[in-house]
């Protein structure tokens, strides 16, 4: 039986805030986060066809990579369990294995992964950098046996295929499609599926200019899209009190939760662009909510340790 997850059709939720009326802008959010608590948003889209392919190949194990707070690790563990797979997570940071009980007690993401049956293998950051090398993959095969390899972040051709299904005919009314960018898979799928009158704007969660070349590997066109690199807040996993305040205020105003790694940065960037008149009057913007809310617990633990404002959920 091929992998199936009965999902609600994500709604487009209109945002009603004074600045939008003032600037003559429509902003809607596609609630991909409503698909599933853990296999949500772009994680479901990326895993859908990969898991189907693994089933067709009669594989029994999924192996993938991620950091200690990875949404992808949590999603792969949950989706694998639902589809009847054994799952293995290669986790960056061998220091986390020194006291595994303490690590799991303080890390909701890894605890969730283990509760869903995922076997964790912690490796040094140096070794982790070789995760795509043939020698390292061979070493993992010798240790764990045969497996279906899902790349870090889930991005490959099958993931792009899944992300091409995010937009529907109802979304053709929008001029701009906005999304957060991690590995480049989601934005590539959006670029491949937009209409000629539309433009995709990506908001990278990481520092660096390497994402353009990554996206060009998967995108079928090199126009109608751009990246806004000014809203990464210092890089992947970095955030500031200003961003946390914005996320909490947005939750109060709209009842939509955002995470500080991806969607919070995207919405912050969108509103800064609106304030600075980067969108012409009459623009219709659709922001893709890619989920990632499971990571809030880990961030809040760090904020609590620093006696800082917590993210309201």
C-alpha cells in the first residue's frame, strides 16, 4: 500500500491589519501548517513521493540527516512510522550522545523522533560535513544495512515534485508568492508551478549567497523569482528579541502561530517590505506557512534559560 496521509485542504487565510489597508495590499497565508502536527507544510510535500518511491523499491528503512532541532528529522520519524518504515536519523553533534537521557529530556524534537521509533546516530560536525560523500554513505550501509536515503532537509527531485503541488488554481489571483527558504526545495517547486503573471520571493533562513545556485539546480526557470537576504537574523537558528516580539504580536493579531526559524522571519520580512513600499498598491500576496511549529519548544527552552520573552503558542 502506497503512503497515504489524509490531509485537510490547506486554506488561504486573509490577514486584516491596518498597514495592509493603508498601503492597499492584500495578504493571505496558505495554512500548510494545518496538514499534520509534525508532517506539516513543506515536510509532507517533500516526503510524500520519497516515501512512495521507497515503498515501490520495497525498502524497509528510511535514513536521513539533520540537526538537533530539525523539523525534517521530526517529520521523517512521524511519517516513517505512519508508513510502516524503520527510521534512522544521523544527527549533527556527537556531544549530544554523552548523556542521551539528558539530551532527550531537554530536546522535544529528538524526544519526539525517538518516541516515533527513530534510531539516532550522533556524529561529529566534521564527519557530518561529509554526509553526501560516497565513502560515508557506504559506511552507513555497512552499519545499518540497506536503506532509502532521504537527503538533509528532504530536498531532491521527488521533493520538488511534491512542492509543485502546493499552489492550486485558486492561487492564480495572487501577484506574489512568498516562502521561507532552507535548502531551496520548496521555493523551487513554487517557481516551477507559478503562472506568468506571478513572482516568487524567497526569504532565506541562512546566511550566504549559495542558495541561488542550489535553487537553479531544481528550478525550471531563472526568472520570476528573487531572494530577500536581509531577514535571516544572523543565520540559521538565530533570532533576536525583536523577532520574538513580532511573532507574539502577530499571534495576538491573527491567531496564527509562527516559528522563529522560518515562517517568523518570512512574515517579518514581508511586513518590512510593505512598510518600505516594495510592493505596488493593489498587490495580492500569498505567504506559504510551511509549518515547523514543533521546533518552538526547543527555542522556548533556550529563551527560558536566558530569562527572555517566550514564544506564545
